[in-house]
């Protein structure tokens, strides 16, 4: 996977914040961690591969989920669309509040 730095920085959309460095990301919702993993921008496609842990029967079970959508980058803003499921609120316009890391 080729490292992409053109998206490095802090991006915000309402209550969500995503910090991107290369192909890694951490997302926050209202200041609390929401997801963490790998982010890929391939042509017009966006792929988030997020690693989580689920508490069940007094044991943490790791699981990975993949989220797919579309994106455009125009004038320093990312517009995300076609995301469904738990990450549906990622759809919309993301503004860069801090460039680079």
C-alpha cells in the first residue's frame, strides 16, 4: 500500500473529527474515540478498515470492519458519500482544520 500524505491533517464534519497521517486514521465523536485503523483513497473510492474490541463474556474480542464509500476533494474539502451502516454520519463535507502531522 502506497503511503498517501495529501490528506494528512485534522478533518471535521459536525461532531466528528478524523486525524489522518499517511494511511492511518483515528476518528473522534464528541471528543471520544470512535474508530482507528487504515484509510485508503483509491481513485474516487474511500475505504476505512477499522479495528475494534467487543466485550463479551468478560473477554475482549477484537474485530475488524471495513467501510466503503465515495469521495471528492475540492478546494481543501472532502465530500464523502455512499457510506451506509454505523458510519453513515461520515457522509457530508469534511473541512481541514489543521494540515499535516
